[in-house]
C-alpha cells in the first residue's frame, strides 16, 4: 500500500501541536485529508455493522477488556483495509519520532466503541508490560497476535514459542465516525496531573472530535482516562512498545505498572 | 501610567471561552493582529500558546518558533478569585487590556418539566453567561480602565459580550428557555454597562449571532467581534448576525 512508504499525501496538514500540560502530549484536529478520512469512516462502518457482542470475540467488537466499559477489537496482522495505515512502518516511525523514543516495531492496534452512558474509566498511565511472540516481517512491524500469546499475561500457545516482554511506550487515540461533538456530550479523554485525581476532575480534556488525534509517551506521569459520554464514541487506539530497559534507564527501577485484574 | 502615544504593537485581547468553536476561530484568525490572553476551562485552546508548540509529524525536529502564540490561562471563572487572577495575569503579561471578549458560556437545553437538569443548572447558566461577564468587565475596569479615560478613548477600548439571537427573539423551541433568558439578560446588561462605562471612554456592545456554524459561519462571527472592536463610536448596541445578514439593534 502506498501509505506504507509515505504519509505525506494522506495528511491534511502538518501543523500538529505538542502540549506540555499536564504532561507532554500531541494533538491534531485535522489528521487526514477528507477523501482518506472518508475511507477510514467507511471501513469503520463495515466493522460496526457486523454488530456488537457481549461475550469476548476477537473477530468482532466485543466486551474484551476486563473492567473497561467499552467494546473493543484488535486488528489481526492480516488486516489490510484502510485502517491498516495505523499498523504501517511509516505510522510507527512517525509516532515514535514525535516523542524521540526508540520503539521496537511491536504494535497493538484496534478500535473501541463506547455506547452512550459508558462508565468512566480510571486514572492510569499506560506504562504497562506487554508480551509478543516475534515473527519475521519485511518491515519489522510485529502486530499483536492474541491467539498465540497473551498480550498482558505472556502465556503462549503452541510449542517452541517464546514470549518477549516489552513495555508500552507511545499511546495514540484517533477519533472517527462520531456524532458532531458539543460541550456537554462527554466522551473526552481526561488528562491528569496526579494518579489520585478524581476521574471526573481532569486537568485537561481532549474531546473526541472526528479526524482528530491524541498521542503521548507512556511515562510514570502520563495519567489519563476515558470520561463518561452522552453520545456514542468511536476511536482507533494503538500502542507502540519499547524494551523495558529503556524505562529503567530513563525513570529508574519499578516504574512499569504490572497488570491487575479489574472488575467492572 | 502609559500615555496614548506610548501604546504600540498589537491590541491586547482578553478572550474567555477560548477553546470553544468561536474562540478557536478567533484565535486562529486574529492572533497576528492581537496579543490574546486565551482563557479556557479544561480544553486547551487549539492554537499555539506557551503551553502548545507546533510540531510537524514528518519533521518533528524542525524549528517551531511562533511569535504570535496566544497566552493561555486556565481558570474556573465561577470562582471569583480566578476572575481576579485572569485579569492580573493578562496585565502582567501584556501591560494593558484593549478588548475584553466574554465568550465563555454554558447551556443546558431541555424541558423544564420533563427533566431536573434544566432547572438545576439554571443558576450555573446565569452565573457563567451573565454574572461572569459582568464581574470580568468590572474587574478590568477597576484594575486598569477606570483612571485612564483619555487613553481608553484613544485606544478604542471596549467590551464585546457574545450573546445570541436566542436572547433577542423567542423561538418556538422551548427547550432553550433558560439559555435564551441568560442571553436576553446579557443583552440588557451590555446596554446598561455601556452607560456606566461611558465616562471611562470604554464602549460595551453585545454580539448576537444565530447558531454557528450551522446558520452563520463561525468565521463571520469571529469577524463580527473584530468589527465591533474596530467601531469607534458604537456602544450599547447589539449586533445581530443571522442568515440574512447583520443589523444593529438596541432594546429601547
């Protein structure tokens, strides 16, 4: 696909914003050109039309995230539709370059759908471990394969496979296919100065405007959460990953937040 | 005290509600013409500021200096201490205030009989849409304008309160009963405040657009603010902007 080599023709403009408060993050309100954005919306619509499932189902938007009030679906490595732009080497390198961090090529990319009235998330920093089974790829991109290796557990299926432990390094949300947003609709991503801030009292909010993007480096201080919504909210969500030694070198030992079971 | 001759550079604008649709448009369109103190609640203004620098995703290391960055101020304007702080910060940063734009607003639409929220939020709507504009204007007047009448007239200093046609007309849709009452109050407030500020040499007007961008382009509303600022004599007027054009109105 053309965009694997050059993102320039797809981007609406290159005047994104790097903000510092309450922690460094990048936003853009006009990511893709209208024609390409329309293709993304169409592709997303195809997925939504399949329907939502209450039981865990990797092939559909389903309740797949324990303790999180949303439907999610991860793109498999073989996905080749327009939304695969987010799984490209070009996009990976662009995102990691925004924060000048070295990432390994491991990608977890999917979509989230929040029904109206979805519960608040919780304040967290996304600095979590992640597990992949590496496989050869021409561009060095390793897309998560949940059926082979548990992303949060590292449990592998099948003989001869070894789980590699990495850590989330860059997080990104891209909003699409949402109703026109107005103040009071909710569904914002809250950004917080402290781990124990009330989820309904963020320092800053980022609204789910269509064709907009929020990205940040996962650090001990990248506190964020989903905030409840009155209207449906759809997003592409993805993480890039890095070697855990990078975190230790930068922030010291014991800063990676191990996964805990959450009950909704 | 600065003399009329010492006023140089861009005009200084204190703009509340800077992260809203209108605020974003105004900051983008006019940041080269105004030094803007952009007040926001929780959404950072979507323009370059001291908190936000431009970054090219395909060349992130490129230089990003921008001499027209707005000065972003986060504040809860329902807290009176924050109103004082906003004015102090603006004066400390720019040394003066030439234009105060009260664009921060809160609305809650619905049936007063069918829901609790409309009545429960009425106080907040009046506070943010009417009382805060009054408090801010009075604070700026006391802290800066009051003893500078000649300078104010020379500099064309003024207040623009962003109202709505909902405050001028009674639409059939009753779900905006509280919101429209606040905008009607803001219109009257603007006309009366114009008389109180007349000895100070400061004009006060209201801008009353119809729904933007659905009926009136947002950019046109932003230009309406600029137009009122550039007016040398209009005071105590309501500039109504609708799909048929615009007209000055005064509820005499």
